[in-house]
C-alpha cells in the first residue's frame, strides 16, 4: 500500500472535532491519530489536548500527515500552539484532482469520496448529528464524549481505507506541493483580514437607513428612475445622450442583466452610478461578514474549490466576496499597515509565456500589453499613450481578455457595445498579431478532446467530457496556471515570514508593523516574481503594490465613490464620528420605512 511513500518513516491519519465560534479560531474538542504502518492509535479529549504543549506524534519531514480537508486539522494545531507538520497529504485535494470535471452524485465530501471508491462510511444523518454536537460546544456528558471520540475515529478509519484506493492516481511530489499550500492556507485563514469592526457593526445595524439615503441620492443623480422604479424609456434616452450603443437581446429589448452593466461600465464610467444603484436596491441585507471579536474577518477560504483550482470562499462572509465598496471596511489596527500586491496583466502574461508567442511576450514586456497590442495591430500610432488613445486601448483590452475566455464575436460585440462586424475585425487583428498564441490554444483544445483531460504545469487537471464547452477548455490554462502561481506565492511568502491576510485571485493582502511594511512589500514582490518564474519557466511577472497605514482604509478605485457616499450617509445620520474608527455608540439604530420597488431584478 505504501510503496510510493517509502521516504516517510511514519504515516499518520489525523482527524479533529472542534467547535467554531463565528469569525474566531476553532476550539478543539477531540483528536484521533493513527500511524498506518504499525496501527498505533492516539485518542485525546479536549482537556488532554489543551494541556499538551506539542503534538503527541512526530511532525518532522520524516513523517507524513494524512487528512481530508486538512486546513481544519491544521487550524486546530494553530489554536493549540502546536508546530505544524512539514509534510501533508490532503485526500480531499487529491480526490478533487482525480475527479475534477466529473459529475459526482455523492459530492466532494469524505462520504462522497468513500462512495466513489466503493467504501462504506458513516451515515450522513449520524455524521451531521455528530458535527452539530461538536459545534454546540461543551459541557458534554460522558456518553457524548465517547460518541464524539468514536465518530472522530471513524473518520480516521475512513482515511485508512481511502488512502490505498487513491494511491494509484497520486503524483506524490505534486500532491505534497498541494499539501504544502494547505499548510500555508491554514496560517492565512488563522490570521484573517483586519476590519473596522465598529464601523461594520454600524453599517449592519443601520443598513436600511443607510441604504435609503444612498438609493435616494443615486436615483436623483442618474435620472433614469421614477422614485425607486427603473424606467427603461428613461434609460434608453440616457444612453442616447451619453452616445452609448447599449447591447440588445434578440427580441430588440435592452439587455439589462448585471453582466452587461459590468461590461459597459468598463467602457463607459458614467454607467457606474446606475449599476451601483441597481445592485444596491437588490441588496436587501448587508453582507453577513464572519468577523471575530478581535475585528478579524476569518473564513474558510475553500482552496481548490473551483474547477480551475481557485479558492471559493463564501461571497457573503468574506470581505473580498462582498460588493467592492465594502472593501473600505478593511483597515489595519493602530501602528500597523497593510499592502495589496497584485500581478500586472497576469492572465495575458500566462498566455504569452505558455504559448511562446513572441509578439504577445513583447506586448507584456512593454508594460502595457493592451496598448502594445493596438500598436502591433496598426490601430494606433507607435507614439500613442494611454492618455491619448484611451478608448482604442480599452477596445483592444476587452478583445485581448475576451479571447482568453474563448469569447465569440457576438459576445465580444456585446461586451464592447458595438456591431458584430466591429468585434470580428478586432478578433481578426488579434489572430493576425498573435498567430502562435492561436495555434497553441487550438492545440490545447485538440489535446483535451483527444486525451480527455488538460492540466497545469504543476499537475492540476481537468477531465473533459462531451458536456464541457470549448470556451471552458480554452480558458483553463490561464485561470488554472494563475491559481498555481498564487499557490506557490502563498507558500513562499508564508514560509519566509510574511504575514499574509488573504489571497485574492491574482493578489496577496499582507500586513506588517507600519515601520516594516515597505520591507515586507519588497520581500513579497520578489517572492511573487519567483512564483511566476516557477510556473512560467523563468518568466518573471511584474507586480503593483498599494500600501495603507493606519488610519487609512483599503481603497479599491471601483468602490471609492460608493464608499464616500456611504460614509457621508452614516455621518449625516449621526452614526459615526468625523474621521473616526467605528460608531457613535450613544445612538440607537435609526428607524426607517421599508423600501419597495419594481423591476429591480432586471
């Protein structure tokens, strides 16, 4: 069974049960660990765990820790102050990699994995009741303690049966790299994102009042509402005045879905207030952020949750999953600073590196690949700048990014708000300018269809069935290798002592003492360049960094205007102090009438 794991002297299957206070570190309830070669089993109840200063089994490089969704177990290690294991194999991650792209009738949980491999497991109802018992918190009766320990051991039994069935499909070296990422993720989840906790509570407790002020203000500004009712006729007239050729449905009606508004906002900033208002009207409640009493937003980041291997945290509990203007609730504590460091044009650069297209690579190295694309295509003069040819640059940017997503000419036409023939011309220019990229992308599609799978440079794979569309396959290398790059960056930064608060698609949010933030940024940028070089065979991507020192708040330009309006509303309502962190606690939540509206779902 363990032939391919001979480098390890010990192999420990581990499972914890724990309670999980909202936004806080877990409270371990019990642990069962078994050494799979000798059968030695360790069972520890809560009081035994809390009195131990170190893990009761070896966690050095000579031992392998096996678990299912191991960040849960590692979070308990951190809560107990134990040293984290050096070598980790996460059977959840490897089950995802083995079955990624398949329809799984029993899901991705441990029970689903057992069912997939034909192994009997604990009944779902019993598993659910035991989880609820652990989450309830103590005190527990003696019979409840026995039941929880037995349940915990049943999961270790399951791991022992599952591991040999999965060994045949495992690439151990790459599996250990993915386990290394899970170790980094546990530490990132434990740190969390610093939030202006009092300010968030003010916003949540007075959401209807703040929302009403914002809605009224935006409705007046846009002129396309009658009261709080969106008027298509008013909006059509507004588009004509703004000289915006708005996309239409096959029926001839205006396309009023949020994707269309988002695409038009990229081309026409004047669309932003209307989109903000429509989204605000649809948002009946403030997001339920998971914030601990220490003011930290902590969530399960759900690594490897998507088919491309990207994280999939809750969109309502994670600050970066909320509407973009909520991000200004991110604020470092006194004496601290945060920095947001992202790769520049990551997906375009990945396409350039993997395809080996010299023109695309040159466009990346120019510092502005979209303007370079326009110049290479002969659409703008060689001395054009972002300031002199902003509109043309935006068109070529949308085309370049659309191609990476396998966008059709009709889809691109909707995105740029122009006729299909204009979109076709842009795509012809792209194909003529970057022929090696197109040849490579066609080869990726052919390989996937012939072999039934496609994979990243570090082994994350997608199984391709007849149900999968070509667009998803074409886009996979950019998205999935971008996820690989972020995973490598998380490992390198955490292991080098950088305090990472969150990974965000193509960026890292880090934290440091305000006197040390510049050095932390320098180190992080170097390690992110190293990560890109590892994934892209030596191609080092540039990064951009934005630093915010207390009392500064995180600013995302896309949400800055809405945050200013919300701040003004809270100030006018007497809910916050000028320039303050938090609320005027002397005031009770402001009463407000309910807001009713029509047609906002459009």
